């Protein structure tokens, strides 16, 4: 069990740290008339794996150890993010990560005895909604520029306008990026059901766990 938890913590730290670095880099590519840099960063493709780690840990060892993995991952990921990204992104990521992951664990726990795909899919989607809203608001909305100034950093806000998802009405860039990010997380939640299904019995068959963990 210790080795499994250690592996989960390591995976969580890698995912969070990589995502905090990659979220600073828009996807510089074109999809027909859409410039993907206006709707996506590379972090959108790595972060959904955090929910896979949480859900597999919850399934195997229950919500108590899943929360432990999240908290250790939060502390380690936050420290590395301060070093490798900006303080504003680190704070945004840490806050969003903690809220999103704890919601994921709570929803999974409530639904854990339902048909196998319902707990991870529901938990990941609900966690992703809150994670995306919190992260992109704090990291890039002009209302949170005081975080940059508090650390003596230049304004990192993305408040200038672009078309929503490259095709809609003009909105702040951070809002378009948040929408694109959640779209990828929604798709990832579906695609990651494949490795979840493959790994869930390898990790440990689902066992009943009480609400207390």
C-alpha cells in the first residue's frame, strides 16, 4: 500500500508541476479559421491526469488516502510551481487544485458503488468545473492583478479581448482560454475512462469504504 500511495503522490506532483509550466504556453497552431492559441494552453492536456490519480487512489484505498495524496501533492506542487512558474500562477493553481481535487474525492465517494464509469466521470467533471473557474480567474483575470503587484511582478492578466473559442463574440482572452481548457478536460474525462477501466482492477477491486474513509 505504501508503494502505491508513494507512486500516486509522485504522479500527482509531476502532473501539477508540468501543468503549471505548460499553462504559460498557448498552443500555437491553427484549426481551420481558429487560432488555438486563443483557446488552449498546453497545460490543458496534462492536468486531467490529476483526476485519474485521485480516482484510482480513492478506489483502491478510500477517500482518506486520496485526500492525503492530494494534500501532499498540493504542498509539493505549490513549492515547485513558485520556483518554476510565477507566484500568481502558483497561487491560482494551488487554490484550484485543492478545491477541485477535494470535490472530486467527495463526489467519487458519494457515487463509488454505482456503475463503474459513473464515479470517475461525475467526479472529474464536477471537479474540473470548479478547478477551471478558480484557476483562470485568479491566474489571468484583471481583478486579481493585485497578486502580481504583491510579489513585485508585472501584470500577468489576460484581459484583452478575442473571439470566444475563436468563433464567438468578443470576450476577455482568459475567459476564452478557460472555456477551451474545460472543453479539453471534458473530452479527457471521457478518454481517461479507458485507462481507468484498465487499471481499476489492477490497482485493487472496488471495496466498500465508509464516508469517514
